[in-house]
C-alpha cells in the first residue's frame, strides 16, 4: 500500500474550518452533523449561525474564537482549548467538554443545557444573561468567575473552586454546593440567594458545627 493510501481523508468539517481560516477567518451559515475535527488551530476564528450536531472535536485550539447565534447539539470536545473565547446568543445542549480550558471566556445571552464541564477551567470567565440548566461543573476551577443576571437551574458545583467568584444577585438555591472552595469569609456568597438546607454547607466552610 502506498503512503498516499494510508493518509486519513479529511472530513467535510475539517475542510470547511481550514477554508474559513484561509479565506477570512469566518465560518457562517453552515450545518454539520456527525463529523469530526482533530488537532486544528482555530484560534481567533469567528462562527456565525453555524449548527453542529453530534460532532466530535479533539485537541483543537479555539483560543479567542467567537460564536454568534450558533448551536451545539450533543457534541464532544476532548482536550480542546477555549481561553478568551466569546459566545453570544449561542446554545449548547447535551455537550461534553470535561477538562476544557475556558479561562476568561465570555458567555452572553447563551443557553447551556445538560453541559458536562467537570474538571473544566473557568477561571476569570463571565456568564451574563445566560441560562444554565442541569449542567455538571463538579470539581471545576471557577476562581474569579463572574455571574451576572444569569439563571442557574440544578447546576452541580460539587467540589468546585469558587474562590473570589462574583455571585451577587444569583439564585443558587437549586444548585449543589457540597465541598465547594470559598474564601475564609465566604464573601463569594454575599448577595447571592441560597436555600436553608445549603446553610449547613456554608457553616462547615466557616468551621461552624451544625447540630441536627
């Protein structure tokens, strides 16, 4: 078998992404389903009105990328990086990005549903006017995360590091906060709403023993 026959054929998604890179840094008005991309440098690329369904991204660099009015449905991101990325009016549903790098990423007017972000790095990120529903952020790094005018529904923060996160005005009463890391004064929860049952979690962080 000759060397050319051994080469893996490039997927339609990979071809579209590389063409966008070469032709002006914009991918718009496309629809991709059950396709894959691996090892691509997609930094600073802009996506507008693009739909991805059941697509798989492996070891791709989305640093500084921007997503406008896009949709990700049941997609998987493995070893992908999204630092300083920008997301507006974009929906992510049933996606997996465990261990993803989202440092200083900004999400505005986005919908995140059943998104698996366990072990993800969200330090310095922003959620503004977003809705998060049944998302798994357990053991994630959310240091200095800023949350503004955002709705959190059944979000799991078990073991997450929320040190210096800004949660003022956020309703956390439907979230799981077991084992979260906060500052000694629990200043992260000032101005936030929690359920009475979550008070014991805060008390343990402050070193207060709760009886019964």
